[in-house]
C-alpha cells in the first residue's frame, strides 16, 4: 500500500473456561470463548488514521489467523505510535 511502517506488534488475550477443556462440563466448548487484542503499529507522522484504517481492513480480510479462528469472537484495537 506504499505506507512506511517501522514496526508492528500484536498482543492477544484468550479467555477460556477450563471446565470445557478438562471435560468437567460437556456443555462448555473446550476452546477459547473470546479473544481480545491490540495491534501496535509505529509509523512516521505523515501516515494518517485513514490510511491505517484502510490497512487494517485489508489485513483483516486476508489474515489467516483471523480466518482460522473465525468461530471465536475476536475484537482487535489499533494503537498507533509516531516516530
């Protein structure tokens, strides 16, 4: 997309009910029930919020991890650092 990106980092938290994983209660899924995360991106100051939102849309649409985890509600926020 022609954007100067200096670094990208991801921090994810997964929430799991261990009663499903440990087979304590059959009605509870064994996997994650919810995933939240923050993507931190560092760019020069000329990169706009609109450009970052466009980048996020493109990445979300083609991300194999999001595709793989499609059965788990995922909420990601974008954090922007300017250098």
